């Protein structure tokens, strides 16, 4: 088990939210040695949620989304250079510019990138975009400001829905194509996704569910002009945003021997990475979107999250454990939370809604578009989602943390009449959706080897 480390060399791979918060925590907890942060983008760590909200609305420029620092991490920043390998035996991070960085401990916080359109020639058309990075946010905002005749969004997960919301707020025509039965269904289940579909259509979105885009079309000059759909229709548009979820940045670890795969890098509850044989490492830690970690509230399954709050909480735990001896180390047990603002609604979630078999509307109603929905699995509360009722979320977080029985007991002033009548949660298989889920339970075992999944 790793011992105390107050001096020496630590390398953080990923100049991300998780990377920044880990670097700050290392210094706050007394690490005085060499600290290097590596990032493949040329920018200091910045905030990603505004890219699909304020930046697209033109309220905030993409280059003003930098993250505030809690303290100077006194780190050497190696920006604009990607890590391309990890030598566990030699304890070195290999960089794309040919250099290598020795370490005593290393934190991997390389996050995710946008999943591209699978046909490279179509993806290269002028006007076909993804949204994950600062540069991508700036380009999409510029395209929307130019006033396209129509925007096509492929995928109705949270990112796709927020993009569609921004388009409508700007007065732009937008079509959303989703292979599943409704927007957000993979994250929230069938009941709430019906509300999401109604809200999109009420705000003028041309929503096409149970439909896939079969081809992106270009003109003779390589510009995107539209798309063919599986229902035989054609959508004419000037801009296409591919919102098919995220790809975890693990390819650089292919020869490392770590348990790294398409679902992330497996680690234990203390953020220590597993190797491909299922043996925990002492000096390699993982945090943020690229991680897979076990959670006792959800059957000790490995959990993959793309959440702001999880990146911060896990980075702080990882940093603490990197420099403290075993008896002082602590587990990462934060309950997942996320939020989204779209079409005038504030949606907040706690727990894992997909880890459910039934739901109840505990407060409010679908008709009022203001409610608290509680999710249960095998008789206990596992998640809650509020729509314009965020003040109730702490109450439901407590129910999740204490494994309270489902349906939940009374506890809110405007408790719904149907709160004791559970409905099936109706969470679909993610394989039938256009977008990847932002919360995923991925079984109990670490991946044995890196699997590169070819485009389909």
C-alpha cells in the first residue's frame, strides 16, 4: 500500500477541472515536491458546462470560461502537448513531443472527448461540428450567430438537448434526431422523458424520435447541406451538431498494462488504478470523467460519470490519498449529482436514475412541469430528479445515502397524491439510443485489456 509522500515528484495528466482541483488539494494538504500538469490543449483549465449554455447564447465568449483557482498550485504547466504513454516500471509519463516525465505518483485525469460522426468523409463536411472543447464551443457559437436556416442536432441527450434549447432561444429553427423513443430517456427513464419531449415540441423543436440519421449530405464544395433519416425523410440544414456522447481518453494507455477500456480506467474506492490483471497499483491514481470506480450504494458496481461535481470530489480524494499513508486514506463515496438548464426548466439529479426498476412522482406533477421524481431499485431509494424544485434535492439525497425504503416516506409539504403508486422506471438499453449516457453502471470487473471499438 502506498505510503506517505510529502516531497518527490507528482505528475497530473489532464489539465482539466479534476486535474486543477487535484493539484490545488495536493498543495493544500502539504505536498512540497515537484508538481507537473500535462494538458493536450493549449489552454489553462476551463469550465465546460457554459459551452453548451451561455457560450452558445452569445452571453459569454468561449475564451472567458477559465476556472477560478482556489490557490496557486505552484505547478509546472505542460500545455499543448499530449501524453502518449505510461511506463509503469520506469515510472515515466511519455509525451508526444518525445520527452518523458519521471514520477513518484501520477494522477490520470484525461477526461473525455466528443464522439465523432462515424463516417469520416461526412464528418469532415464544413458545418458538421461536435461540442466538447473551448475551440468547438467558440466555432459553434460563431455559426449560430451567423443565422443558419436550420440546425440539425444528432442525439437528444443532455448536450444535444441544451444545444437545441440554445438554438430556439436564439430564434433558430432546429431539428433533433434521436434513435430512442424520447429525449433524455437514457438518463431519466420513460416517464420524465415524455415531459422532455413535450417541452421541446412546445418550444418549436422539430423532434424526430425513433429515427436515425443515415447520411450527412454535402454540396460540391464540401459544405454540409442536410441529412437523410431512417424514416425516409430529408432534413435541409446549414449546421449539424453531432451529440452522440463522449469517448474516454484512454488510447494513450494501450501499452501501459492498466485496466483501461472504452468505459474508462478502473480504480478502487481510493482512486488507485487497477492493472489489467485486476491488481491495484500503488502509484497510479485516477479521477474525473475517465475513471470507473465502485460505489457501495449501487451494488458495488463500477460507476462511470461525466459530472462536474464528481470530478471535483474524486480529484480531492485522489490527491489526499496520493500523499497520505494507508490508514489515513479515504474512499470516494460522493453521491452523483448533475444539473441541466434547457427550455426554461432547471433539471437536477442525485443518485443513479438508471439503477432503478420503479419511480414515483413524490412532489408536483408532469402537467405543471414542476416535480420531484424518486427512483427505486428492489425496494430502496436510489435516485431523485427534480424539475424546478431543486430545494427538495437534499432531502432525497439523504434517503439515498441511508438506503431508505421505496416508495419514500412522507417528507415534503406538497407531496403528490400519486406518490405511493410506483410506475415502471422504463430505462431503455443504452444500445438503442443515439447518445451515450452520462451516468453508467458498468459491472463489477475491471477491463482486462484496452478494446478499440471501430466505427459502425
